[in-house]
């Protein structure tokens, strides 16, 4: 029996903006290809941070089978998780999946994480520098991004979506004294990248609807529980939902203000994600763009075609 995909392709990446349906698509594809998912989300690594990070556990259930997913729930809230950590964890998961004869699918929306492994960036572990961080306090995000951009073409104002990560990236660049991240000969492989997207208005409607649903399902309660063990300032480090929900749960913001500002922030975040992925194309990573309006079967057909499909797709997973 001929393989469903070109055997020379070692990895498929399913990317896109928030609320695009990436996880469900990756899981459905993994079911067809006897694959496993490697998450590329900088916050879903944390246990107990579920609704706020958009963990959709039900999406991993396909045909009565739970699709394996790596790099989710591997850290406790309050711990720092760096790009260096992600690269090491990704390589371990990738090698493990391949050695067991399964197909790896990288899925997520953290552009820097995705690009770093696709292009094989080699980073060293750089210690935190309190004095350097103090010197950044009076700089705006735009000023920090401009400094970071001077270290190399990969970085611009869309590189990081949170100030803390922007400062960390600049800290690493300054410490190394060279372009960051540094391009090196990739130990990686032949890969394909597929980006799911919705046009602006539909994207905005999906994001707002999803936010309302997560709030109705108890996202504020999740933050309240986290605040029992994680200091407010530490929790706000994780940005977006955790920043605004923490302000609301600690009485520093009304519900209406929290919802309005958080909703706007997520829209801005999604726009920056799209800017990042378009930038990836300009930096030499080919992307197949898949309209979100397509049915699941149509999306899978596009991906299998891009992977070198040789026969009609059917599940190879043993039930």
C-alpha cells in the first residue's frame, strides 16, 4: 500500500490566528495519518491554565480516540518557560514520535516558537539580568522592539505579543552580542506549513463569541483559583486573559471594562499573529493558506495534497 504522504516529509505544521480551529484540524489530520500533535503554544504548557489559554481538550477526541498531544500541561503556573525550553522539548517529542513510526504535527499560534524549530535556530540558555531589565522599565514597547529589530531581520514589532517576552528577547540578543535568533544548519527536515485563517470580520466574530463562551464556562473562576497559589503580578505576566481577568478578580476593573479591553486585546493579538505568519513567508518559509470556511474534509484534502497524497485518505489508526 502506498503511503498517504511523501515519506520524505517529516513534519506538518498547522498554524493560524487564535479561534481559527487549528487544534480540531490537526487532530482530525493526525487521526488520518496515525500522527501525534506537538503543541506550539507558549501558555498551554501550564497546568490549570485551561480556559484562559484556550485548551480545547474535546478537540483531541476523534472517532472515539484521544489523539496524543505533547507539550501541554508540562509546567506549573508561575514557572517561566522560554524559547530555549520549547526547542529542547520539541526536539525530544519530535524524535520520540518519529522513532515510534508516527507522524508529527506541530500545531499552534506562537509564531516565534514555530519559526525557531522550522528554521533550526540554535540558542544558548541566557541567564536573567536584573540590571538590564531595570534599564528597560522606562522604554516603550515600540522602543524595545526597535532595539530588538537592530539585531537581525527576524524581529520587529510583531515578534512578541507581551512586553515581558519582548524584554526577554532583547535580553538574549544583548547578552549574545550577535543576531538573535541565530540561523544555523538545521538538524530538521523536510516540512510543510498550512495556515488556517478567516477574513477580518468573521475572525472578529469568532473571537468575541469564543471569549463570551469561555467566560460563561468559568474563566474568571479559573483565575480566582490560580490566584490562591500564584501572585497577581506573576499571573499577569502570562498576558491577555490572565492580565485582564486578574485585574477584574482583584477588584481593579469592572466586568464590562475587563470584557471590552480583553476583547480588543485578543483582536489585536490575532492581527499580530497573521502579520507574523505573513512575515514567515517573506523570510523563506512557504505556507499554504486554507480558508476557515472550508469543511473539515475539504481542509484535510488540501493538506494531504500538499503532503503528497498518493491515495484516498482513510484512517490508519488501530482502534
